């Protein structure tokens, strides 16, 4: 049976996340499996590199699936893009070794979270960013980002109540970029802030809780220097709020090498 690796993009606004559910077919995995099962004439299971939540977007989600087909990778991609909804697209495909698994072989991921720091609405950002009217203290957030980075036990930064698996992760970097949200405005000097999180993996809701913590620092609701104590105590209530999903985008999934490709 052949194994195919795909890279896909999707706008998560109208989907109930990645993972298929018995109660709805309106998930990314559900849409992909239904289409590929129809193409192959047999049940096809799609494995993603991770489960994005409802409302989360992806620019480069990686998945793989096994199926018996005589189609070339290019023909499969053409078929999928012909019949997938307009807010899901396959941007690359290749045939890989039988043992390749998009989740188990992943070595790192990068997410970004977007914030429009403005007192006026920005219509064309509303699906991909949250808006905060109060001016954010970016230098303070950068200090907090350094303290959140590194190898730590991130159990305070996950919504999972208990986990038998390790909650230790390595966050390589958290970068904060600034740009004008809409250049040329005279009254409101709106800023668009892009927070980029790179690490070896992230726990359930981890990026969104770290993001909530950074925003609380930026709004002077907590001090950056309090973050080591949050790690030490390891209690969810000591970290920041869970921010909305719509500002989050999966940007990249990294693998050790490309030898798995045929």
C-alpha cells in the first residue's frame, strides 16, 4: 500500500477543528478522509501532524495517508483541490516510505498568533487576529517571552487536567514582530503584532495560554518576572487566560530529514 505525505492549508473559521468527530463531518480530517475514501474506493485514514482546535488556521499542516491507487501524486493533488471546499487546499504532495508518520516523525513546529493593537475595528483582520484596544507594552512582553522560552515543565500552560505523558517541552524561541496595521491613519496609529512560537512540540492549548500570559504582561496585569514562579507552582490558574483560537495559525512542521521521500 502506498503512503502519501501532503502539505495543506486551511482557514479554520467554519470548522470544528482538525480531528474527525462522530457528531459532525465538519472537521478538516473528516473532509479529507471522505474525499480520499471516495477517490480510492476504500476507506482511507488521514493522520495529521497534530490536532488544531476549532477556529485555528494552518499555512502548512502536514498529514499522511495510505491507499491503493494508480494515480500519481500530482493527479491526487489535482483531484483533491478540485473537490475540497475553497477554504482547504493541498499545496504539496509526495510519496514517502511506508513507515513515515506525520505526527510521530515530527521534530518541531512553528505557530504564529496575531494581535491588532488598535482602538478602531479592522475588518479584514477579524478572522485571523484578535483586537486589543489598550496599548500593549511590547518591551515587557519581550522580556516575558524570553522567560517563557527554554526547556521547562509546561503543565501550568495546558488545559489538560492530568496527563500520564511528560509535560516537559522545549520552546526554542518566541519572537514578537511589529508592523502598522493600516499605514497612513491620522487618529489611530494601529499596530499589528505577530507572535511566533517555535519549539519541539506544544501541549493542548499551550500556545494560546502562553499568549494569554504575554498579553497580561503587555497590559500590566502581571509582571514578566513572575513567570518563573508559574513554572515552579505548575498550576493552571497561575498562568494567563486562554486566548481566542482565531488568532492562531500553524505555520510549519519540521522533520529531521527528507530521506523518507521516494
